[in-house]
C-alpha cells in the first residue's frame, strides 16, 4: 500500500529510498509535553488525540521526564507514560490483600496513577515514560529515525533499539527479535509500530479518516500454555484475607517458569470452575502476573476435586468469616501469627512508614524475641536491641536505627495507609488524609487530634466518610468499623506516645498546589464549621485565592447563614454557589457537583 501510494514499483522490485522506523509499542497513557526554550511548561494527556487533561504537576513527579532539555529548544514532544512491571505487581498484590478490584494490566494502573488529583499519589508510584514524536518549527530533522535520535540527545527517554531506517526485511527481523526478548524488558510491550521513515513520504501518503496511511501497528499474540493444577492452597494475608493459590506443574510462559498463580478468591475459582487435577490454560496478565485463564473440562478424568474454603484458619484455627456482599473470606483473629508478621511488614513497607532495612527476616526475629508487640515498639528499639539480632553488627544496627527515626515524620496519608485499613488502598488513604487535614488543622498533638476526629466520625456520623474522594458506602462501612474499634485508637495513641508526628499533606504545603489552584473563592455569611478566617485559610491551603468581592473573575461563592448582596451578585453572574458541605467537598478535591 505504501509503495502504491508513493508511486513506487511493487515488491520485490528494489525501492532504496523507502525506509521504515520500527518501535516497540508501549501500551501506556499517551501524553504530550510542551517545552519552551528547553523548559517543561506543560504536560497533558492526549485523550482523543486533540484535547486532554492538564497533568503537569503529576508529570513533573516522574523521574524519567526531564524538567530541562539539553538544548533550549521550543517543541512539543509526544510519548507514553507507563508503569513498570515490578510496580504493577507490587500494587496489585497490595490491592488483592485489601480486597480491592485488581488492575487488569499496567496500562490501567499507570493511567489511574497519572490522573490522580494529588500529585503525591503519582509520586508514590514509580512511573516511567518514553517518547517517539517531536514537533518543532522549523523541523530540525526530516525523518522519524532521526527524530528519535534527536529526542534522545535532548535528554528524553527513547527506545535504545533503533537504526537509521530499515527496509521491510529489517522490520521483520526487529519484530522477530522482540517476540521473545520483550519478556525480559522491565515494562510491558504488546507489539511493534512501523512507520514510513521519511517525513516527505509521510506527507504524500496522508491520512485516511483519522489514521495515518504511513504507520501500522503489529500486535504480538498473547502467549498461552497448558499445565496442570496440582493443588489449591489458601494463604492467609495481612488483613486475614484467605487467597486460594493454584500450585501448578512448573511451566515456562512469557519468559519465566511459573509454579503458582493466585486464583484471587472463591467466587473466581467457582466462576472459572478450576479444580485440583485440572488441565488449565495459563498466561501472564499484563505480561507479569501468572493468570489461570480457564480450565479444560474435556480433559477431565473424573478424579478432579473442587476447591472449598476451609472452615478454620489454616494457621491459627480460628473460624473463617465471610464479609457480607464481598468476595473476601478472612481469619478474624487479630493475633493470628500469619497476620501479625505481615501487618508489621506492611507497616514498615514502602507504602507505609518506609523503614529501610526492616525486611521480613528482621521483623520475624523482633517479633519472636518479644521486642515488637505493638507498632509503636519500632520507635522504642535501641541500637543495642538491634545489635543483638542475628547477622547484625554495630553499623547495620545504627543504619536501621536511623531509618526508624527518619520514619517518625511521614505524610499523614502514609501513616494511615501503614495501619492497613481493610478495603482502603494507598490512594484512598491519601485522600482520607487530605480530608482529615481540612477538618483538623495541623499543629501540636496532631496525630491524637486526627485520631479523635476519625473515631468521632466513625461512631457518630460515619456517612461523612463519603465526603472523601472516591469513597462510597462499602468503604465507608469499612472505615467506620476500623476507626470505631478501640484497638485502632490504641494503635494511634501508641504511635503518638512513641513520637510519630505525621506531616500534613500537600493541601497545606507551601507549593500552593491543590484542588483550588488558580481559583478565586468568595466566602460570605456565617458557616457553622468555619470562622471567616479559617475558611479563607482553607481556600489558601487548597491552592486557591480568597477574595472579598464577587466579580466575573470569581470561580465559587460559598454562602452561609445571612448571606446577602454577594449571594445575589453571584446568582446574577451565574457563579456556582456552595453551602458548607459543598465547600468541604471542594476543598477535598471533589468538585462542586451536588453542592
Ligand atoms: Zn488465623
């Protein structure tokens, strides 16, 4: 088709001027960055290719994206933001433990991470990017392969496997080379994009509807293999969740040998009808996580056995509970040994207090020696205590001690996430922290005041948890159970006693970035929950600008009791008017809908 379009003789006649660029296709989120004189000024998702969301602050948190190019050029560059396989696996493991729906592939989780309202959430996840399109006036290069080289020279991440224009055999060889090798890459690629190299050729070929005639994508077929389920074993996780795991006859798939695959929960086992002894089809979800696709019922011999959840915890023997309306079975015993160890590991882990060096082996020893009974005990450990652990010397004990001290000040969202609230993941924990900060101003004894506030909401007004971004009735129930439990209050009290002092989230940070960035808000009348000064502080803390009078430049008017002429003016100008609830939602980043 390309040869026809360019008036070249059909293959296999030689066409030496016709060259292609072949690039691995990254199934990420398309983004467009604008650099002015070498500085990143704006970044947006591309949406349908023309309009998109401005996600500049989020993009700035991605290490692979340079704030400054190596030359002071003004250009738009396009590429994909994606989540590396390892990060995808980490986040999904955490979501499974919490009983949250899993991300189907790194694309979905990467896109979700980039669209977060709070750049802190994006920053807490390891995203990467690469670029393949350069738009500058006048163009500095005349072909795609040279554009890729130029992007790399400017300091942008580009696929390193590229050549100065391939013939069609070269394209085939490139595709063949990556069919297997792609499994060794740290990120997911599902195909190859082939482009006609020369821009003048591209221009002559043009577009048909919205698709260019000069580019085409080739998708690798998903690799599926067959194996046998030798056993299905329930594992007890941190929150007590029982996860059925298929033990498989080891088999090689997508670059590695797989012997186990999570079956997620009992409903999933039933839906796919997977039995012990079954021959099953296996693939890797998002090229990372082994997934049993289906069982092959016609291969059954009659000896296969259906899986049942055990009635008692396989570790401590406590009766297993099933939450109403969810797929989760769990061991309710808070001191179940399987739970305790993993709870501490989660508390000290990357999404929590992030104590470097507090790995599984260290935690097990601390627990066995009775040095770690409560979470606050981390902060009571001395260098001598740590030095007494196996394979610890003075230096390693000091390092771990320092890491523990550093973790006393973590953002509130991380501290809440470290608690391991059922059905609450990292994102919701950060949103919960933002909301708590709106309601409980930071200052002396903040953790204790936040704890008292959450307990009060949980016991007296739990429906208010729905003010938190993304929280619906199910999570509200979970938050209410968790924060009304005296054990939770004890944990927070213990952490406060031990000297944990969380940092307030971005809401109150000096960056001025927040849900109200660039917005002007007028507060009028009396609000039961805020003095005038507090309301204005809250607007400022959320990145907005409080103003005294209503004009066309006003974005929102918050009207309380006795609001008069300013309210009338707002109505006249068609400016959105919010009550106190609407104001709180706005501060929490939930927009003004329904206010
Ligand atoms: Zn148990």
